[in-house]
């Protein structure tokens, strides 16, 4: 009997296969960082995670043109899989793992775009032990995804989170997000850099969504959801008259293009996990956010 994943409500992946996907990811990740090969990244990663890794490899290859064969292998063990049961594509699941890199739990979200496509890691967020939310599961242990557009009774639909976040960064209006380093403090930091004696700064924040950066959401035990989403952030610094921009950061130097004379534009990508409460009026809380420089252009 053929099961059609686009129509039948089925688990995204078997638990055994989820373990195989995680092992393939760690092997591919280690290979990419040893060979400093973007093609190896693209075989196991997608979305914001792949953008960050490709930029990492550009930076490291500038210092290590022959590769980095001594790069320590990534190990993700003690895996706890949260696998949703749903129809349609993309399919996804979450691996809550212990890393050999630090003391955090690494939450890796894997996505499969369509039948016949490989599983790839799309999101990685870091959480202190004991801080990972409890997800709702049925009696067989399968989790509940939240449809991106419908909202599923949440304070904010998953597909609207990136747009709401970038609008908040731009205007600061509304009470959608709880105060945090990613929200109120980020705007305060920007205010300090908007006008200085040496330069002025302008920002453009771009929301992202499907198909390249699909927001993915899992229902939590309290009726809310954890939503994983992506945004891009461009920061243009224009120098005051008589001031010439200088770049000392190694990553920026490696990623720099254009002719650096009077201005530089930094492009960063962010991936985040937020807790969205059930019902109207609740505030979205950032659980973790990773932002990384992926391009720089001089003018």
C-alpha cells in the first residue's frame, strides 16, 4: 500500500530514521568544516543555517586555504526527538540534543521539502538544560504541528512572526513582543548607533518565510507553540565627511566586496525560537536567537 504524505496524516519520519538523519547531519557538518567546502554544507543544511555555515567557510578558508583537517568532529547525542504528525509538505521534526561544544541543549530542526528530497537541518537554537519547553504529544508520542497561516488559536500565527518582528525593530510600536535583548534592547542599541560623530547608521529588516525559510511551529503542552523563524538585517554605515571606513574584523574582511570608500553595508541573518502563547493578548517571548554576518559590501 502506498502512503501519500501530501494527503495522509502521518508522522513526518520514523524514530529510527530521525536518528539516521541526525547522524548524517553531524557527519556532513564535520566534513564541511574540515574541507571548508560549501557543497558539503548544502547537502545537509538549508535556509538560515546554511547561509551562516557558508559564510563561516569563506572566513575560515581565507585563513586556511588548504582546509582544516584537524577540526574536531561535532557530536550530538542524548537525542530526544519531537516528531509531528501531519499531512502535506514540508515535513519537519525536532532533535533536542546534547553537544560536545558547550553545556547547552542544541535544538536542531530538520526539514524535508518534498517526497524524494533529502532531510536537511534548517534551524539550530541553543537552550540551557531544563529550559526546553514541553511539547504536546498524543498517546502514541507524536507531536502536533501548528499550521503556519492559520495561527491555531495562538496570539500570533507562525507565518506572521518574522513580519511582526522586523516591523517592531523598525518602529518599536505595539506590544506583541516581551522586552528582551532581541527586542527592546536591540532597538536601544540601534538608537545609540543611529548618529555618531564618525558615522550614521540606517537599517533595513526583511521578514522571511516559505519556501526558502519556512516558519515551523510545534504546539506546547500549555496550548501555545514554539515557532522557529528567520529574518535578514541590513545595516548601512555611512561615514562623516573626511572619515574613511576601516575594517579590522576578520570575518568582515573575508566577506567584504565592493570598493570601501565612504560606506559599508553589513548583511546579517537571524534564526530564532520564540514561545507564542495561546489566545489573544499574550506576548511573544524569545527563547534563543542567533544572528550572524553573511555579507558585507563597501561603497
